[in-house]
C-alpha cells in the first residue's frame, strides 16, 4: 500500500456508506471503496471507488446510468467532490 499521511498521525482510515438496506449494497460499496483506497493509500480513491459501484449500476434508479429523469424528463448527472488534504475540487453539472 502507498504511504498514507493519515496513518502517520495515529488515526485509522474509515469508509462509511448509507446504502445498507437490500441487495448487499453496503458490502459491495465498502469492499470496492476499501480496495481502491488500499491500492493507492488515498482516501479520495476509496470514496470514488465506492460511489462508482452505485453510479455504474443500471438497475439502481437513484443515481448514475439507471437514474430516473428529473421533472423535465432529463436524466441529470451532477456531482462534486473535494480532496480534504489538498483542497482540490472537481464538479460536473447541468
């Protein structure tokens, strides 16, 4: 695993999900997120890795490819993220 500045401070990394009900979402999201984190040692990769599980699933109607259209009939894919240690941010929106 890559060096991790969080571990140097004696703190342990943690990934949480609110997707715990039905379909083993919690396990799928956390497993993918943790594997992405361990690969690089950067928690941002863990967050993105976990979020991608839901966003790339066409059967999930809350976000991503399977997301339901808005009131105008358009599937609107907005997102933003900020990397805490560096304050770098990125976003896409309609």
